[in-house]
C-alpha cells in the first residue's frame, strides 16, 4: 500500500508539473497570438495608408485635370463670344452695305 501511495503521489506531482508547463505554454501562445494580431493590424494599417496615398494622388490628378478642362472651357467660351461679336459686327456691316445700295 505504501508503494502505491508513493506512486500516486509521484503521479500527482508529475501531473501538476505537466499542468504548470501546459499553462506556461498556453500563456506563451496567447502572447504570440496577441503579437500576431498586432502585426496583422499594423500590416492592415500600412495597406490602408498605401491606399489612402494612391487615392490622394489620383485625387490630385483629377483636380489638375478638372482645372485644365475648366480653363479650356473658359478659353473656348471666350473665343465663342469673340466670334459671336465679330459675326454681329459683320451682320451689321452687311446690313449697312445693303441699305446704302438702295
């Protein structure tokens, strides 16, 4: 009986030691998982920052294009108004010429 008690005691001690080791490994694993989550979040932030930079560049290019198109429209509008004034002037001149022939 005494030997059985000793074996049981050794077995309990060994089981306790294994449980402590398992607990330590679980704590280490939890730390590793948290680090992975942190690095994944950091990587996502880097990707997000890269996308933001790409969108900013595209936005700047679109602003430049918009400004260029606005200038072009204004120039064409100005030319159209100038041509309209010249046409009006020529029509007035033609009318004056026709009236003077009478």
